[in-house]
């Protein structure tokens, strides 16, 4: 029952992002149409974005199904810079809605990662969103979330730092990745647990490297083809 509950919570958590995006696109489209401010080209753009998000939801479900069946069929070589560009576009609506600035510092131009792309994108989106929530919950909506990616020999190192207030004092850093542990009043407590699962399935590691009153930093290491 606990395993089923964790999987159900994980699916709900991951699907919430594309479904929320579809809702926001649709709501914005309706509002503009009601005020006679919706041009044909804008409507086409909104519909294209909704289609992309629905495709993303399908890809998330397919990725989870592959994980359950230990199927690595969706793993291919992908440029890490390409992944970061996609993440930046996908996280932009959340950044704009909250006012929290997201900065991506990419120093991995020549790196390729053999991965399930949708999983790595979700990993990074979850880490950034966790940082955005931390800034907002700390009453610092003008703070920044900074994702820094660099290459060392044989691996990509990604640090995601936020301007929140760190993890709660009664939540030790080593338990941050446990399922159903959350510092948010309405959180399911599966976001970081999912991140750890994705990282470990790709042969990497994840750790909390900083947590204090000025914010937190999480560091991910993933094996990759890099030139240094």
C-alpha cells in the first residue's frame, strides 16, 4: 500500500505541471477572447503550447511506465545545453507568475548525456520549482534561483541555489529526499524523492550542499560524455 501510495503521489506531482500549464493557457485564451483581444495568430500560438504540454504529459506517463518495467529504450544521447534551453522555456511561466527570477548559467556546451530526456528535464524543473517555492515561502519573491552547470572529466555537475530560508530545522538535510517529507503546507513531499530516483537511475548522485537562513543549494552529478 505504501509503494502504491508513493507511485500515485509521484504521478500526480509530475502531471500537475503540464496540466497546470494547459489550464493557464486556456484560461488566458478565454479571458482575451471575452475582451476581444485574441487575434488569430495568438490563438494558434496558445493552441500550439497546449498541444506541447499535452504531449509532455504523455511523455511523462511513458517515462514512468518505462521506469517501472526497467526499460531504457527512451535513453539517447542528448546535448545538455539543448536540455537546459528546453527547461528554461518550460519554467518561464512559473517564474513570471511568482516574480522569482530564474538564472541558468550553462558551461557545458560540449557535453552529451545518455539519458531519458523527459526525466532529466523533469529533474531540473523540479529542482528549480522547489527553489521558487522556497523563495516565495520565505517572503522573498524578488530573490533568484540560479542553476549552474559545469563539466568535469566524465560528468556534469549541476548546482541549483535559491534565496529562500533553507530546509526546516526539524528536517535534516539527509532526509530531504525521503518520500512524503515536505516543508510546504500543501506539498505532497515527493518532488525531491522523484529527483533522487531519476538521478540514481542515471548512475548519478544528488545532495544538499547548503542549507541556512540565506537559502539552500542542491548539487547533482551525472555521468556524461564531456570534453574538458
